[in-house]
C-alpha cells in the first residue's frame, strides 16, 4: 500500500494515519493493541508514527522506503577532533589509510526497498531466559542454591556463572536468568513465525537504525564527544579522551542520572543496545545469522578508546568480520533480537 511508504506517510493527516493504523490491527497476532500516534525526533530526522502494544512490549510502525545502504565514502567528512582521534588510534595498530580501514569494516553500498513494518521498540536477550527461583532450582544445578543465597547477602548488583545462570539485583528483588543452551536459530525463526512475527534482516536493521542516512553515524560523519556511553560514562569535559594513552579522571565517569545516549529512542521510536559488547541478531539474504550493532567488545577491549571502540555500536553500516569465527553458544551469550511484522502484504 503506497500510503505506508515514508514519502506518502508524512503527507497524511492525523485522521488518515489513525484510520490506517487502526485498520492494521486485525492482521496482527491476537492481543496486539493500537495505542495512538507519537512523534519521535532525533539526529535531524522526525517521524509521527503509530505505537502498538503486545504482551507489555511496545511496537512502532516504521514506514517503507527505497534507500541506499552501506558505506564507502564520506558525505560531509570528519571534523578535526574526530580525524585526529581516529588517525592516532588506528595508527597504533599499523593502519595508515583511515578511509580504507573504515570501508573494510562496513557493509557494501547497495540500493534496496524496505517494506513497511511493525518493529519491536526494544530488543531482548537471545541466550538468557528469565525464570522464577522455583524454576531455577528445578534445573538441579549444583551451584545455584548456594550462589543465590550468597548473592542475596552480598552488595553485588550482578553475578553470573558463565553460560549457566545470571543474578541481577532489582531493589529488594533478584532477577534470575538461565542460559538457553538448547536454542537454535532454526527453532527461534520457526517459533516466531508461528506466533506471527519475523526477525529483522540486515537491510532492515540498517534502515531502522540510520533511516537511510549516508553518513558514518546516524547524526553525521564526526563523533559526538558530548555523549554518555556505557563503559566510559560522560565524555564531555574529560581531558585526554582523544589521547588513547591518557588515563582520564575516573570520577568524571561516575553515574550522573543521565541515560546513555545510544540507548535513547531514535526518530522511529526504536531503541538499541548502544553497547559494543552486545550483538543484535539479523539475517542476511540467505537467512543466515548476520550480527549487527557490536563486535563482542573486541575493539573496546583492545584499548581503542570511545571513538573506535564504539564504531560497532554507533556506525550505521558496521559489520563484524570476525563474527563467523565464533561458536553459536558464544554468540548467543551476548546476542539480542527483536520481532517484526512486515506489512507489504496488507
């Protein structure tokens, strides 16, 4: 339906949008509810769109569009601070041609049509399932009961036994997560199809993240040194942040109540992990796993600083070339996914 494509959608009246969105509900899984129109604005893009709810999870309508994806050249070019930071950082690893280095990390340039869809606003863990204490104890893990009691008496906010269980403090309560070691990609896809959902493709993820922008980041070609980032805190006012050899004052990284900038809803109302240690599951054209939005922390662990360390989480078209070398069990340990409903058949 042409009205569900971005150019046409933005020209519709509020009443026309409401009528279209309300009419979609009958095509969705039972229990999906239309909540109303909301406007989201970020990085110079703005969208008035519909918000839906399904089993306490928010979904937003993302209009379709024909866009160019991928990256192989600058649109505006870096500012001096970003250029100096990038050159200094990558030269430590023997990289002399910055542009070639960046291009090699990105998906290829291509023109694609993205169908209109309903997109889950937040992603969810692939490898970890939240369980009750009774369900966890039923697993008959030799360490769980003892470690749970020790955790309750401790001051820790989180404890994890690798790929077995994870404990997270939430006020007076403790959330318990169990590692989903039996999960396969085939089972996940089949399960979501049966429920009326699909998983994002790489093309769809890049469109939802960047909106078809031609810059390195959703906001432009230069890094934003005013952001607050996971693992670094607030970058603004931190002396020496460009110098990867410098050791900034850690007191400046303390929590200040601000949310992490890369976790905030974007212009479609969709939120991302904003953490290079995590991946988001997408599928390539052949239906194979294509991780996006991170590199498992490989670059940030190498001491590359916020710019290069956060390229996997902040650059729209980043691809982790080493992801194929990891085992499935290792990938799902820090892999997330989100559900979608494509509307091209309505």
